[in-house]
């Protein structure tokens, strides 16, 4: 017999409930703004999203290696907010706060209003969700849309839920797996589930028109390059001149599967274990045991469990085993905790006190572990030094200057075009750089130390003093290991 959709709460939230939720949201906002003061909010992909947003505003089009949903929102925010970084960070902040409210709404539907605050508070204070909550990244928007869709499915609103899950596809490709899994796990008859899937597809598939316009051919996602054999190590992921697909994916999905399918399956068990460890770091085992107990013994099943499919899916593509991806599984683990939090409202004073202490212990556990360290050390490199190098280039180079660097931070700060720095012997790299059209070469001390030791001579002014191919034009080293050098390529 088909299950009936769970009806929404019969009683609308009262003033006291909204006040409590407001306090949780205020705590979430304060934590996110505090972290935003400590970091740039930029990762390696962030300049790409800003460039895509700027291209949308300018009417330019061309192949882009990422989905357009987040850049579209950044472009809209840019119409009212100044700068290149603030609009994207504001979009992520709004989405991150919305996620906290959605988690509360889902939990409240099945438990007391006070107990529903527990998973919402964990969503507000989780270090990964808080740090990413002001970053120029797609995860906060994806989570807000996807969890919002799941919440609507759980409330029996299949049409709206399916449409919102379809909108999540515009932001990240994981929605293609998440949407059908969430629909199958939701209560309701097969007719309502079918309608939800049809509406999800109706919202998601028009995105193919955007890709057709930009890429010049029909495609479901610009992320097909993620389907490939795993790299042997971190150095193996570095781009080399022999790799013709570094900038444009010239290999079709079918050919990729035929070529690398066996290697992907062979590496799957080990990669699955890596992703599982990241999830366990993002949600330590005491919290995991409580979440699992709720699902097993307290009727905690629901469409939010679809998020647990993502760590199972990621080993099939080249998504690294990173906390950034592990955080996308958190909704499946957060929502069930409403059952454990029930003593906050219904137990005796001692029981309520113990439940509150358990909640506090969970927050401390998260911040004392790897998620807390990742939130407090968010930046990938010395951002102040790279921002200074970018400001110098903006003042001293033409607008058509081309900056060659391993990552695009300095070029982004300079508002200049960036090209990828290949992993080649120094002489080969310099000869290629001089003939490629690049005008400047940027070398960071931390990159040399970790991935490109062959570039060390470029950080030594004496070593390159007699080299006719490059000329040192700017250098900064605010602290050991934070050095950045800018070299002009001489032709």
C-alpha cells in the first residue's frame, strides 16, 4: 500500500518559536561574519564563478567548465552590491542562513518546536557549513535548494519539491542523483512521486539550452571531464603540455567510459573508503551513532537520507576525498537528531540539562576536530601576499596582460586574464610561456615547496639575474613561506 504524504504541522509557529529561531539565525550570522573577517572566502574555483557572472552581465558567451546557477545569482547580486567578491559572498551567506531555517522547519514538522532547534543549532554552528557559508562557492546555494526541495517533499508538496530539486541541477550536477533518490524515499503514492520527477526534469532540462548556446553542442552538464581514471597522486593531477583536454573537453562521455571505466571500478573501493573517512571527520562517530540510532529505532527515515548517496557516488568521478564534498552529506545526519533532542522539551529538568550538555559536547567535538581546523585555516595560500601582487599587476600592466600561474588568485586580484602553468621542467616551461602569449609569470613560495620544486630558481633573484627569458619585477615575502614573485616574460 502506498504511504500517505506526511501532513505539515497543523499549528503555525508562534511568536516564541520565531524568536528562538531568530536567535539561532543570529548566532549563525555572527559566526559566519566572524569567519569571513578571518578568510578571503576564495578557493581555486571562486575566480571562475566571478568571471562567469561578469560574462553573463557583459553578454559574452563561451564554454565554461561549471554549472551556471550560482554565477547567475552572483550576477544578479552584482547589480546591487559593489565589488567582485562581495556579491558572491552575500549570495552564499543568504543561502547558508536559509539552510538553517529549512533544517528547523523539517525537524519541527516531526517533533516539538524546542527539540527542532537542536539540529538547526548544529547546522548554524557546524564549522564546515559556517566557513563555506560566506565563501564564493556553489555548495551553500546547492544545499539550500536541495534541502529546500527535500523539505517540501517531506511536507507532501511533491510538485514544489520536485521543481526546487530541478533548480539545484542548475547549480551542481549532484542533483541528478539526489532528486530521484529523495523522491523515492519520500512518503506518498507513485503518482505524486512521478509528478515530482517530471517537474524536476522540467526545471532542470532547459539548462541544456544554455549549454548548447555556450558550448556549441548538446550536453547535459559541463562536468563530463570528471569521468576519468583516478590520478595516482597529487602530482599526477597537475596539468602537463601533453594533456590536450586541460582547457577543453574533447573526449566524449562514452569514450571516457570505454577508456577509463575499468580503472574507475578498480579504484572504487579504496576511494569509497577515503570519502567515508571524510564524512566521519565532518560528522564524528558519537554524532554518527546518534543519527544512526534515530534512523533505525525512532522512525527517522525520510527523503533527507538521499544525501547519503553522494559519498557513494563521488568515487565514480574525480571528486577528491575532501571535507568540501563531505559537508553535502550533512543534511542526512542533521535532521534525524531532532528525535534525540526531544528531551529538551519533554523531559525532566535533569534530562533537559543532559540533552543540552550533549548538544554542547557535539559542537565542541566538531570545532576541536578537523572541521574546526579547516574553518579557521580556510585560505589556500597566503592571500594577503597574493592580493598585494595582484594589486601591483593591476597598476603596472596593460589591461590585456596575461598572467601565467598555477592558480588564478593573483590574476583575479589583478583583474587580468589567467592561463594555467604546466608542470614541466623549468627550461621547457619558460620556452613555452614565452611563445604562448603570456606576459607575466607568477611563482608562489608555498607552491614551489609543495608541488613545483623545479620553479625554485625563479624565487632566487641572483639565479635569474642573467637569464634573458625572465625579469623579476615584483616580490613580496611578509613571512617565511608566504613569498610571491612576479616575473615579466622577455621576448
